[in-house]
C-alpha cells in the first residue's frame, strides 16, 4: 500500500500532467501535434509525461505557436499552485523549456514589436548563446530580460485562466490517471 507521501506525490503528478494535457487541448498546439498518451508512471528522469505525435511536418512556426508551447509548459506549475498552494521541483524542466522558447522568441526570431537594438519588424540580430548577451550594454540586457519575463508571465497567467475555465475537465483527467 502507498504511504501518504507516495499518494500525495501521485496526486500532484496526476494534476501536473493533466494540466499540460488540458492546456494543450485548449490552445493551438493541437494543430501540429496530438497527445496520444498521458502517464504518471515515473521514468528514469521524469515523474509523468504527455506523449505526443507530430501531425504534420511544419517547417515554419509563428509567434502564437511558440506562445502556446510556453503556456503548455507552464500549466503544470500553475495547477500545483492553484490546487496544492505550493510549488514543487517537478516543474524544473518545464521552466527550462519555457524560458528557452521565450528567449528564442526575443533574441533569435525577433518576434517582438520594437525597433530598438537591432530589431526591425520580424528581423533581429542572432545570439547563438546566452554568453553573447554579456557583450551588450546594461540597458539592452535589462530590456531583453524584461521582454522574456513578460512573455513567461503572460503565458503563466494564460495557463491559469485556461485551467480555471476547464477545471471539471482537468479533474476528470487527473482522476482517470489516479485510477490506473
């Protein structure tokens, strides 16, 4: 029989993974890939997973696609805070992925609305790694950080809103995962 900690962990992981699934379903992510399985069976470096299949081979993505991806990555943490009123370490990889996508939007693809610091519409300078940011002046570093932070914050709030508006669906998915 599972001890209390194991039961609690299983419920947290179930809601975390269910949140990824629900937000994925409610955003535009479903146009390019489909989740075929949601699991709370731990693997070597994860506690649960949403397994997806690419529907079409898409070669070009727009900003909305990337924002949807960030929103999905942040959904696990959002539900942890909403339901359990705590933060857990399981969202670490999700944060890394969301942050990397936000940095890519700002620093690689120039998908922001500004004409400062080498950005011209949808064109930007290319930064091959974060170390190159060290060569920029402090104001530019601050501006880039603010832009990335704003993307992450807006998509976190969006994830919370989607989960709040679909809480019954979320509870149903989590409950189903816990029964397996």
